[in-house]
C-alpha cells in the first residue's frame, strides 16, 4: 500500500472523530457568532498541526482563516492554495434534528458532505506531508472562508488576492456522483431582479385603461428562456415571482428573481448586455433590471485539463479510476479560475446529499481522498 495512504488509513478513526466535532459545532453562514466559534476551534487544530494561522476579520460575516504550512526554505516561495469554507446552509439547532451519526459505513449530519469533511481531508493531507518529512519546494496555504454558501461577498477579494501568488488552487468541495468525479468546469452564476411597472385599473369596469405588469413580466420571461435555448449551456430560471394586489385590479407592478447560469465568460458578457438592454413589449409598461453575475464561470482550460490529468495519474496508485465532470453549481474555484490560475475542484469527500437531510460521507474513502490531495500537493510543490 502507498505510504501516505497507509498512514492515513491508520488515522481513519481520528478523521472521523474530527469530522464529528466539526459537524456538532454548527456554523450557518448567517450567524457570525456560530461561524466564529467554529473558526476558533479550527485555528487551534491547525496550529497544533503545524500551521501559522491568521484570522481575517469580517464585520459583515464570520471571520475567515488563513493557515500557512511552511515547507520551502525560501521566504517568498510560491504557494499551493487549498480552498474551502467553514459555513453551512443549516440553521442553528439543526443538529438536534439531524444529529451526527454513523450508520452502515457512512457519517451523517448537517455539513458532513458540504463541506466539513473537505476541511478534515485538507488538514490530514498536509499534516501527513509534514509528519513524513516529504520535501517540498513550495508552501501550502489553506484558506477557509465563512461566507461561501451566500455567494462569498466578503471573502471574494481575499481569495483573489491569495490566488494571485499561488501556482494553482485546489478546492476541497465535494466531488460529483457516486464515483467521486473531480470538477474541471463550473457554470457562472447570475442573479437578476426584473421589475415591471404597469398601470392599475379596475379589471371589470375599465380594463382598457390598465397595463398589466404581470402579463408583461410573463412575456419577458418567455423571451428570456427563448434566448437561453439558443446558447449552449445557458439556463434562465425565474425562481420567485410576485405581483398584483387583488384579482379585480389590473396589476401595476410585478417582480421576478431570475437565476442565470453560463458555461463561458463570453456568454456571461452576452447575457449581462441582454438583460441591461431589455425593453418593454407593451409600451405602456416600464422595466428596471438590477443584479448581475456573482460568480464567473470556471472554464476547462488546457491548464485545468493538465492539472486533472496529473491528479488522474496519481489516483491510479491509490486504486482510484478518477473521472472529471462539469457542474452547474458555483464555488470559490470560479473566482480563482477566472483569474487564469489553474484550478481543480471536487477534492473533498465522497458522499451525497449536499443541502439535504440525507447528507453524508463514505467513511472508508476519507483516507484515500486525503492521500490523493496529499500526493497532488507533493507533486505540484516538487516542480
């Protein structure tokens, strides 16, 4: 058995115990005090693991953590960036309804899969590189933010600053599917608010004097979906709609929250321009559009493909037949890839049920995924 995998397999009970501690320390994105409690726990563990830890204060969200593991003798050596997040979608108190539990080789609980197991994998991967004395020419920085699940509004500039001095970014978000495919492409994500201003009138007595905001909004949404169908990989979806006051009143206002996903940066620019140039079909109405793209697409470049191929070769020695995939959801890897830095996503734990009540990870695969990350870091940091 591979030396790293052998060491990590012996540590599987420790990995599981750490995951249990992490899951039971709830950290919903919208509760700063809760995320900060988890961050303090993590900081202590990371220091014990040999990292130089700094807390990046954030008044609007939980504080972020930067943990640097020094391997290189050169003070300003380039680094390998490992990215993750501490926050979850689960509200405080969920643990009482969904307690951390182990059943049939799986560990269940809020945040197990997305992505506290990814943090466990990152810690054990780098810790074992240190313990085994594997010589590296580059340092490893683990950046853990507190707001990924709400779009990374506070942490995005921190991530972008950090990745600019990095050779690559390795994201410990969960892999995809039952075989744990890595993610070499992610769609860009946009959120737009389309508001239609019409003209109210009595629906029975003088409907001709009104201009229905709801009718106009419906026509606009159908038109937007038609535009999306003509561009590969683009989706436009109205998630919520509200409008009108009473059934016997021609509605004067209607609003739609619209989710937009794109595969390519060029399509992002095209869709943004299209939304800004929308004009009313019924000239008696008026439109206003706010919002935009909060995550650029993570495109599969030659550098990303080469990074995956390196991981695929390394995985063979661990008994993994690694696959790659593209997904519609975004992560902080979207930001790093958009800056031209080779990014590989999905290096977290095998499992299922992100944001769902059956959220879980496969326990026996924790050591193997940690070994894969450790080998990948060692390979990249030895060049």
